[in-house]
C-alpha cells in the first residue's frame, strides 16, 4: 500500500494540470490507482493512449467522450471502460469531475 489507508478529500490539494484540469491521486499500489479529475467547462482531455486499463465514473458534469472511433455524451452516473492502448479523450461540456481507476497504477502521475 502506498501512502495512507484513507484519502480525505478536504485534506488533499488539487494538482493544477493547466487548461482547466486538476487532479488528486487517491489510493494506489502497484496494481491499481484511483484518481479524481476536475474539469472546467470547455476543458479538453486531449486524445491520448496508455498501456493501462482505465475504468471511469462520472461524479458530476457532462462530457463528450471519445474512445477509439466512438463518441458519446456522458453525464453524472455514467461510466466507461478503456482497454489498454486505445486512443481516448474528452471535452467538458458542463463543469465536472471524473473518477478514474487505472490498472496497473500510473507511475507517471506520481
């Protein structure tokens, strides 16, 4: 286990990634990682790919999500799965937060 067993939202700071996007890395070990990502309206999660499996839950907001060649509008309560090495990204249509889970953990986020 890396870090504390508990991650208390109000006790942790947002990491400003620029362009209207911030994140908080929550619990992780070598196999899994939870990340909270905040988007301002109009922020763009640029198309990218990585070798990690990603499962995401929309805590709030509305996003135009692209996974591979498919685009969907997703909002609170929705989620998605991204297989390894598949190109994906989003445009934030209404300010929101995504809860990302990665396996294995994203060493590049630490």
